[in-house]
């Protein structure tokens, strides 16, 4: 069993700034969503048996109440911000498990999933998101 845990918010940002603009028929920016979807489909093609994508459905979390100045949605490009719900919808439609986080953050979900996966004797490998480590490979 090969488990891939993906920080969808991180990947959305990464693809937004890495890929050229692409708009759908309605004029909405979609390049970052396309990029993340292509990456996830590549994981499947590469042998992933289980994939979960956690997203920061809302940017703020309980940490905002603990620390003033903690990250907010302020300053996020509108074309990028509009792709957050689109990513969740597209991945869900493709049959990918999506964890849209509200009170907690994507990192929290991925850490919990990594611990759970590490305890499963059927697991052969747990892969982190492409550029951000959330779990150790066994």
C-alpha cells in the first residue's frame, strides 16, 4: 500500500506561481488547479494506492486566536483564492479523498494521517507532498 499525503493549499500556491495563466470558458483562472490535478494523477500513475489531499478551506484557524499576526487570507491574489474551492470540487469529483480543514490546518490533518498510516501494518510507504515533508517514508 502506497499512501500519498498532499498539502493541497501548499500545492495550489506552488502551481499558481509556477504555471502560466490558463482560464476556463467563463474566464476563471484554473492553471493552479490543473497543475495540482496533474500532480495527483501522476501519483496514481506512479503506483499510489491511497491519496488524501488536505486543504485550508479557510485560511484562519484556532492559531489566529492564540497568536496575533498569525497567517490570514490577506494579500492572497483573488485569482488564486478563487481556486481554493475549485480544487476541492475537482479532486472530489475525481474520487480523491479531500479533507477541507476549517478549525485546524491542512498540516494538522496530514500529521494525524501520517501517524495513523505509520501504525498500519499493510502500509509499504507513506509519501509526503512533493515539496513539503509530512511523513517519513518507511
